[in-house]
C-alpha cells in the first residue's frame, strides 16, 4: 500500500528545479529538522539576519522543535519544552510538553504542511509554476500551508471556517493568495470538504493537501516530533517511568508521535482527546465547540485508532475559563498565591486553546492511572495565546472584567477540579467502533477504498510502512538540492 506517492514526473520536476533556483531556495531534509546540527554553516549564518516569522526561504530550516526562542536571528539548541509543576496541575505526575510557539508562524502545524508539500514538489507530482496548493483547515494548518507554500515559491488557497479567530484571518491575508471562509466553526469540517469538492469541479491546476488524509502530516510528527520527545525523555526521565502521551486530535497528525514512543516504550499509552461538546470518539456524537485547533464530527484517515488506548473529552468551558486564569492579572496573582512559581506563571501564555485542552487531558490521564512523582506524561503545546487575543476580549465582553472570585472558581473547579468523567479506556471492540466511523467520511463521502480501510485495521504493517518513507524522501530532497545547485 502506497501511503505517500513518490513517482517521479521528470518534466515537471525539471521545471520545479528551475523555479526553486530562481527564487534562491534550499529545501531541508527530515534529518536536518530532527538535528539542526546537520544544517550547513552558511545557512546558519544567513539565519542570523532573519526573523522567525519572516517570509524568507531560509526559514524552511527553522521547521524544527529546536529553534532558539527569540523573534529574530536565533540559532538552534535542544527541544523547546516546559514541565508543569504539581502546584499548577494538582497531580503528582510530571507533565512535560513540547512548546510550538517557536516555530515560524507560531504553531507546530507548519511542520505538518512541509511534510505534505515537500515530497510532491521534489518528485514533480506538484507543479510549482502551474498549480495552486489548497490547504483545507480549521486554522493553523492553512496558516502553515500558506507560509510554507510562499517559502517554496508556490501559490496557495487557504480554506477555514468563518468563525475562527480574527488573528488567523488577519495573518493569512499577508501570505495566502486566496482565502475562502466556510460556514461554521471548529467542528464544521464537512463544510470544508464540500468547498474542496466545489473547487475541484470548478478549477483546473489545483492540488489539495488534505491534512486529515495526507500521511506527510503523520510522518513529520512520527519522526521530528518523536525524536524531540526522545531527547526530552533521555534528559528528564532518569529512574522514572514514561507512562503515555495525551493529545487532542485535530487532523490526528501529532498523535502519530505516540506510535514512535510506543516502539521505544511498549507499555506506554496513547490518549486521544476531543471536545466534550462534540464527543465523536467517545459517543459517536456531534456538536460545536470553542477549542480551536481540533476538528471533529469525523475520524481522520491518518489516525491509527487500533494503537490508541484511551479517549478523553474536555469541556470547552474549562478551556476558556483557564485561558482567562492564565492570562489575566488577577488570575496570575492567584496562581502565585497558591504556590505556583512566578517563573511558571510568566510562561503560561505558551498555551493556546488546544494546548490547554492537552494539559487537561494529561491531568485526567494522571488521575485515572494514579500516577506518582516517578511518572512522566507527555503532551504538546501546539501554539500560544499570541494567536487568541481576540478570544480574551470576547470573554471580557461576554462576562465582564476578570476578578479574584473568577480566579478562585476557575482554579479550583476547571483546573484542580478535573474528575474522571468523560473518558474511556478502550477495549478492542471500542477501538473497532471508532475506526469504523471512518467509513462514513472517507468511503461514502471522499471516495477512499474500503479495501484500504480494512488494511488499516487488519494489517499492522500498514502503519509500519510510514517510517520507510523517511530515507526515500530525504534522498529525493538531497538529489533535488544538488540539481538546483545552491549548496
């Protein structure tokens, strides 16, 4: 089964090489994203004069978890991560998260978009001169896609729901050739799919990079995010125990890191999260919610459900309450009074909305398994509050100024008050139920093959094949760069 088509189109590839050379572009390999020490020194020198978010082709080399956490001219170090203390989480377990703020665009989705676009570009399947890259998304993916497309000299079309945060739309206007707003909010993924089908019928020379089915999305996280977590565990685990990773599933790309970690730690768990207001995995349910960054009402094609151990639903009201607790002065002051260090409080703006949900998942996971100070739980802070300032303003307009009574309530109910409700440790039949939900989206609506759906469930080598593409893609990128001739 071919997960990422790498058939060579020699004529288009030749034209892509010409365009890339004209635009002074060098493409990084997965190996360089894992380990920036492999990046040529000449490129590192150039980066000293380039801002983290600049529309500059050398920022392709900043698609890594290891950027120096500065806005301009930064180099590379170890993975960016933070550990949340028990005074904040209310549990003994060590909750450690990779931090996505220091990717270009301020969100880790830029890595997934590179994983989707780059293989098609260097093989010639995507025509840089004639095609437009279409990025259907509920937010950060289309931001990352438009950004990476710009760096790779591609035109792009961004598609996202009209009710997403204004910050997303404002920034997209600076990079995307075209922006299409579809009806609804975070949960309205089908409406995005419907718009994609309209575009396919109306326009020629478009190439749709659907994050929910493109395995380049999973590949980036399996490899680059997986190895970043490996480094964190090597540094932090000591004599402790790694217990599992907790991640909300938007496109189900990031959760592929769980597959990587299970190969290193076979007894570890993978917990998949969603909004309680849209409990698709938990209850076959549907609905709208406010946790931007996770899409619902369907199971992504690239989600390895059979390898998932638990489903945890997070109430979006808790997420929005904690957003205010972490970002309003009265909330910060109360956290310090409860014993949370000022250093940690100063860093809580590293958590965007889905990041807060990931943290709450880790707390519920820790309580369920009765974890101790010897246990480590991993998660990802996909983006920061830099992308959600309009949501804070909206909450103020709706509920008024934030005060100490709000902080007390939010700390003790929404944060320390997390209970063991709305979660499910999956049995074999329950995993099968969730997997079968793919049928309605992908077979009936999107034209995927039933044979492949069954392969995903019955053939374990289906998912293991993903790792075999790393060396193939890197070899294609190296050959492409050699023919471009800029290194």
